[in-house]
C-alpha cells in the first residue's frame, strides 16, 4: 500500500471514529436503571398483544369489511378466536378454496355428507349432517327448533332477546366452540378417517366450553351438572351477576 492509500485509509478511519463519538455523545446512561427491551410501537415501551392486534386490524385488513375486525371473547382461548376470524374471512383450507388456488383434488364435494361443494359456510352450517348437530345443540340449550346459519350476527336477537349482554357473550363463546369442534371433526374425518359422530362432537363442545368459560368466569362459577343439563341457566340476567368482555 503506497503512502497516499495509507493516508486515505487513516483519514477514513478517523472520520468513522469521530462519527461514532458523536453518536455516543447523545446517549445518556442511567446507572440505577437496568437494561431492558423496549417496544418502539407503544408510547410506554411495553409490548401489549391487544395494541398489536389493533394495529394489524387498522393497517392490514380490508377497510369496510364488517368481518375484518378480529373477534374478541375473553371466555375462550385465542386459538378459537383466530379460527372464527379466519372462518369469517373465508380463509379456512376447505376443498372449494383449495381448488380455487389451483390445488389438484380428487373431489371438491363435502367429505361429511358427500353431496354439495365444500365451502366454509357449508361446513359450519349448511351440511345436512351439521344441521342435525345444531338441532342437538339447541335441544341442549332447551331452545325451540331454530336455524343457526352464520357466525354473525349470532342469531341472539331472535333467541335471547331478554338476556344480558354478558349472557350473550357466553352464548357466543359456546357457539364458536361448536364451530371449532366441527372443524376438528371434519379434519379427523378427512385425515384420520374417523367416524362423524354428533354425540361425540356435542360432548366435546360441552366439556371444552365448560372448562374454558368456568376458568375465566371465576366470580360466577359454573356447575357441571347444571351446565350439562342446560347452559342457558347461566345467561339469564337473574342467574348471572358478573360477566365477561
């Protein structure tokens, strides 16, 4: 390396050092404060999943879509909320959706009833075997025969007109657990060739919803015997004194 190159390299190194010293001069250390991670997207520097979810809803989801906002119900796990959110946006990998995306399938008929094209709406509400399940579900709640045909608006106006807001949250939670269990049963049928059994699905819904809701509703405990007979007891305003949001 000639003299000119050495001088140029030295000058550049000194410039880098000067820039580093300038940057470090702006740093203020606090001896009594321990180092910690700081989340730059929040004003207080503390990570909050609720704030992150709100930002995703605001920045990434389609404006004007009534189903775009992430569904919330604190009486059930987030995995069920996420499942419902995906179902509302028609983002579950059912056969009709996979076919639209170019996947080569043997059939796009419903693996449960074998009759109609398999869609999210068909899977959760319109399949003839799923309709039979919902009849058993309504009987469990001691509700006169009615048709449940969508995730929203949850049919609560016609079924629970006089029930509390918190009671409707319980109803909503159990209905979402039903959809989640129907999806699991569908997958077991498709991938494990397990028999579609309405009684087994309903039993799973009863146990899962009881466990999840009772764990989160500690100030208004549920009793298994009553829940097993008719969970509607706990959504009546005269029986439930505290709620979930």
